[in-house]
C-alpha cells in the first residue's frame, strides 16, 4: 500500500493512483455516495476483509486458486496483470541471470513476487531469498547492500523509481508460475496467472456480481485502459487476461 502507481496520498489526505481511480469510478457506477481507503499491513488485507473491517480489497492482490480455496474469498473479473522483474542497482556486478548464482534476492512476504523469487532459488538460479514486510523495504535493503537484487512486479518497480535512483533490470520479464501442488487447478482457471482482481468475502455474491458488471463495462468502454495508461503501465497484454479474451 501507499506506493506509486497503485496508491499514494498527498499531504491534504487525497488519494491518487490506479487503485484510487478504480475505486472512485467503481463507486460512481455502483451508486455508492462515499468510499474510503483504510491503509493496513499487507498481511492483514484478507483477515481484515473476513472480519468486516472493510468491504473489499483493492490493493494489487493477484488471483490464485490457492487463495480462493484456503482464504474463502472471491475475486472480481481481472483488471490488470502483473509480472516480475529482477532489479539491481546501476553499479551492480550482475548483468544477466547467470550472474545471480550466489545472490540474495529481496522480495515481499506473502506475495506472488516472493514465490517467483523462491522458485529462482529452487531452480538454482539464485542462492537465497530475504522477504520483507513492505514493498519499499527490499529497495532499502538493496541500497544498503543487504540484498543483491530485488524481485517485484513491474508496477512496484515503476513506483520505486521515484524514490530510488539508478535502478535497472536484468533478464526478461518473469511471468508467474503456479506452485507445484496448484498447477492442475491453475491450468483450469479462466484467468491468466498474475492477474489482479477486486476481493470480496465469499458470502457476498450480490456485491461481487455488481462489481463484475461495473468492471466489465469499464473494460468495454476503455476506462480501465485509460487509468492504466495514465500511470504508465498499460501494455497490449492487458487486453487478454482471461481465456475468452485470448480466444478473441
């Protein structure tokens, strides 16, 4: 939370970013007169939703079959797809994937980015992973020499460029891979792994249906594309987040 381009707050308390724009437009289309963000730790997003501290989660939470099954939550239709990048400082001795063999990778606890980082270790591409609690912490650790590289999504990278100078990427984009135990379930999912959705309690089907209708309308009329373009994260792949999209 609290990072460009997803969400940030000005001194006057006004929120800006992809999440803020989506929430404002969603509330307008659903006829909700007032909405607000509650800023919290990443690890409390779903627990807080389930106990009613907030009504939806709109915070870069990627859709996975594991989260749906174990957390008993429901996702809206996807609106944005993330993939990971390996990020180093400009003066780093690492220039390609092969250089990472003994590297310590920084990522964020409980995220799909962290799963990507740990998968790189399992494949022998890197040596270890250090997981942090917020999306800014791995970059601080990179600056301080506590980690050799950072593994996070392209949106977070775009955000942190405003706070940390001299960042560069190595290798190609890393698209998310399902855990071994969930590969079969993910292969049957209608969405592309890495896609984000708005999260609601599984006991709120009417709310979910209303959100899906609004999000589908926002995709058809170009609103979602306009919002993502505004924050420099629109790519053509964002048009094709479900099997139906890909077929079309």
